[in-house]
């Protein structure tokens, strides 16, 4: 067996063994890329608000959300002034429920539409509906997809002659059989999207293996964030401060940053985590945060602008790279197309493999 035959065999069996999982992860990822745009298109009346002058304090958002019953897991602040605040609650019967709240009047708008559908797609994309085990499987599948993309590029790479390059980038469609059309679609489509698929696969695996990569990050000079569970300690009930005061303190400690998430304590006297985004952060949700106890004492603090380069590579970069946010609207469109591509590659590859297999009638 030659080296090229070995690469072809590996590429074939990876595609047959894991191609269906590639398709599931790709299609769900493409749908999630434009989740907000889809909801805005279907429900324009509740996904937009009239911009006001001043945001209401978070205590009013919490009071509005708690009227629906359940415990507020976190508040999510909008990225733009014309979108509502989202309050996600842990319901008594289990599961989560998200409400849309006017960020200026602090009044309830409506439940977030389509939340069950997109929550299912997100769980399928992140965990394959298998919780922690599924996250590990998705991480290894991402590495497998990266190897498949590399092996496909090696098989596609033409000789260094103009005619060879022209043939490698040409799709012959008119007058050709379905076998040749499938071959050209598989060849050119895979070659054109090799780099985006490789980046998506590696960044997705980095997200799944984030905890496992922490030692490597610290070895290269990075700083590992402290665990909220080990830092949280009950405060005296009489000294407890309001969530409005805690947010003001967090913004004082990280000036110029806008709030993104506020996670109230799970029990009275527990710690409140406030996540913010500094102006120059590449992560769309921000990785700066302040953890405060009920009395306002700072338990942990992270300013992204002060972190070493290793934190940028391991902790800040994978998510905006995986979602395409790092490259703006064009990046999100490339991610969307890349998510559709595994279905095309799997279908054409399976068709080519079935056509190549000799038919043996049963005795």
C-alpha cells in the first residue's frame, strides 16, 4: 500500500464512521449561528424594544422575573440598545425558562420564543444529548474532523503544474454522470472549505477540553481562574448589599466595561458573579468578571486587559473563532456555510463509496 492509498483509506473510514456525527454537529451549528436573526425575523414585535435613555437597575429585572416563579439563574444584558434583557430561571419542576424584559421600563415583554427548540439544538451541538460524556465525545469528534479535513486536503493537493491546479479546482457538470458530479462536488467543496472546517473543529475541541487544557495554559504563563465554589462564603445577613450596589462596584473595579451576565447567589448570603466585557475584548460575551460576596467583598477579579497571552489563546480565542464572531458578519456567514458542508461531503462521499463497491448477489 502506497502512502497515498493509506491516506485515502483513512479518509474513507473516518468519513464512514463519524460522518453522520459531523452532519449533526454541522447542521445544528449553522442553525445556532443565526438564532437571534431567526427569532427577530419570526417575532419582530417582541425581539426589539424602543431605545431609552437609562437602563433600569438589575434589582428591578430580578423582581420582574421572579414573578414567574422559580429562581433566577442569570440575567443577560443585550449587546445593542434595541434588544431586551433576558432572564433565565431554574423552574421548580426542573428545566429552565427564559423571559424577555424591557431594559428601560423593567416590564415583562414575553417568554423567549422558540427557546425549547434552540435549547434542544444547543444541547445536541454541545453534548449530543449525553451531558458530560457527550461533551467529551464532541471534543474527540472535533479532532477527528480536523484529521479528516487534513487527509482530504492531502488527497486533493495537486502537482505543482498549472494544468493540475486547474483540474483540481474545476467542477465538470454539463453532460457528466452523477458519479462525476458527486466526485467534483466532494473534491472542490472540501478543498474550498478545508481551512474553515479545520479552525471550527480545533476551536470546538478546545472549548470541550477547556478544563483539561488548563495545565498547559498555566505552564505557558497563563493564569487559571479560581473556582467560584471554593471562594463563596456566607456573609452576615445584616451587611448584605443590593445587587445594584454590587453591579456598581464591579463597574468601578473594571471601568469602561459593560455588564453581560449577572448570576445571583443560589442561596441567601452567597456570592454574586458579574461578567463584563471590556471595549477591546474579542470574546463577544466578555471574559472579565467580578465575584463578590453578599457584603460586597471581592472574592475574585479578572480583567482581560491584564491577562497574559496564554490566556488569550486558550481562554479568549476559541469561542469567538468557533462562532465566527471574530471576523464579523463575513465570519458568521462562513461558519454557517461550513456547517452545511459536512452534509454535502457525507452524502457525496457515501454515494461514491457505494458506487465503487462491487455488487455481489446472494447465493
